[in-house]
C-alpha cells in the first residue's frame, strides 16, 4: 500500500498556535551568558541552562531520546540507521541593549511579528527545527538514517559549547544550521583575528628615525571596540611642540572641511584632543564603512610628529589606510567562488609610553590559505618592529555544490517557495562550519531585513511557519 504524500504546509498549520506559544515561552527565558550564576551543569549561567532544559523537555515529550552534555550542549534524536543527519542551532542570545519598543523578553506579537531578543537569532529557528522534527517523527514515514537536533549554548561568545560537545559526541554525516539565510550558504571564508604589536623597547632598538623639529607629540590614540567591526569613532591626544594648540586645532578643522570628514577638536590643559567620526560596518565588508582610526591617522600624516608616532603613521598610511583587500601588504587574492580576501583594522591603540597595537580581522577564501600569505605579512611587520599574535584562525568551510546535502536542500526550497535556490558564499561565520559537512539553511528569507542583534529583533510569524515547513521536508528528505 502506497502512503499518501505528506502535505508539510498543512501539518505545520495544524500546529500553528502550539508552535507560536512554544516560541514565546522559549523567548521569555533570558539566555544571555551569565558567569555569575555559572555552576556545574550550567557553565554559562542559569538562564541558558533553563532555556536548554526547555528545548530538551519539548523533544522528550515528543518521544525523542535526549542527552545533556554537562550543560555545554545537548541533543535530541530519533530514527534508525548508521548515518546521522544533524540540525545544529543555539539557545544563547546576545545582551538585549536599550531602545526597545516592547520589553525584550516579553515576546509580544506586533504587526504579525514575534518581537524579542533571540527571535531570529536563533531561538525562533531552533523551535521551528524542533517542531519540524516532531512532524517528521509523528508522520510515521520510514527513515533510513538517524536525525539529531544539536543545541549549542555559547555560539554568541566563543563556541566553547561545541568544542566540549564534539569531544565525546558523534559528528553528523551531514547537516544544516537554521542560523543564517535562505536559500542556502554552502561556503564561508576563513577568518583570522590578528594583533600587530610593537613595544616601546622594540621601537627603540631600530634606531631608524633621526631627530627632527616636531609640530606636536602624539600622546595617545584609540579607535574601535571590536575587531570584526569598522571603527566608527577615533580619538587622538596631542601635546603641542613647534605649533601652538590653536594652530593644531585650526589645521584639523581645515582638514575636516577639505575632506568632508566629521569630527571635533577641543583644547584642555595644553593638550589638543581630536575626535573623528566614521561609519561602522561589519568586518566582512570593510569597504562599506569609513574607518575612523585610519582616517584620523591620515590627518596626523600632515603633521611633523615625534619619531615613534611617525612610524605609526607611516605603517598605517602605507599598509592599512583604505586597504580593504590587503593589496599593499601583498596578501590580496580574489576567488571566483568566495570573493576576495578582506582586511579590517578593527581596533587601533597607541600609547606613547606603551605599545602600538592594531587588531586586524582578515577573511580569506579557500584558494588562498593562511599559510600561503602569512610569510608576506610577517615581512612587512618585521620591517616596522611589529610582532604578530594570532588570536584565532578559523579555516574556510565549503561543501561541494554537487553534494547531496546541497542539492537536496535546493530542491526542497524550490518546491516549497517556487523560487530558484541559489547557493551563497559569504565572508561571515555561521554555526554550519562546526559540522564537517554542513551548510546554513535559513531562517532569513530573501528581501527581509536582518534584525539579529538589534533592538526590536523579530521574526515574522509567516516566516516562522514557512521555515518550519522547509525544515520538516528537509529533515525527511535527508533522512529517508
């Protein structure tokens, strides 16, 4: 006897109110990293532990086998077979911030949207995946593989959850993460966070700069807060020497006027404080921003400064100023699939009595591995007595576009939406790269503004339902 095909949309709509209520309850638990309440079994705090327990209880109630891995992560599983299909999501969220129009953990429905921190990243999609799995399990359709929902708890900070989880738990044969965009992200650039550092002692050992008459001494400079963001504010403090404070201030005002940059200057205690305003952008798209730090140093290049400040200016002006693709450093490379290597100088710190420090985020395609360009970078750093510190290096992640994981999800997307399921390569990092063979699949539909990490974060109820439909069919098609 042939079983009637499942109408996935109908199955989701039968559970619409139950799904919405579950999402709201999930979102109403504040799951921000909270070291103050950490304990064994709750390494990232009580709120995250409660949220993880909420998800696992729903899965257990649906008849899935559940396992909590010391509170770092957990999974829920059903089906039979040697191969394992993974669906990887996370239950932690970023802090809520200010300026919300509704309470950030009330999960109120406003104009067809559920508004709450975590609605789109990633608690709404996590619940969509749980309900999708429930539908597949309750359908009675035969599966030839096991299905495992994996829940991380530390995605928004440092992924310690999955580092612990995969020490003892099985890596899925293949899988997807509902934590990015539709139609499908199959490739992600490598990403490395670097520090270029020079101590005062290392500078003095060079003996490169002859003494000259100076306009001012640079006492300090600061720009940027995070390596993966283009700095939108910078500040430098000068002590007048050959020029007066007023002359330095007037020169800066002229520079701002002539270049169209935005900034300010104040004089206090015989010090000149320069501020520069830039335009913030994500570190994977540095060309979309205006780097307040390097723009401020561009002005400093018009002055005759003390010898150490001159080296800061020379290095920045030569290798970092508007160098979004690393060409001056000789590390540029463009890839037909993943696009170009990008370079973002996210943090600059200068202390005339301490260190020079550049925090740099570089994202590179799979055809241009880190080992191939690091020697070129080191050569230029050594010339300026800068040492390299590697804070993090995540290699590129890519799944063959012809892999059954990719082609199956493309087919599901097209069947359910009627739209072409184009595949996307990005410069960002999604949870999918935690899987050996993993892609990112939703939940953000094309044309929707991304509200993740912003005030009034939300997910449209219609999109929540559509994503659940896609996830249900995808889980079945991958596991049948």
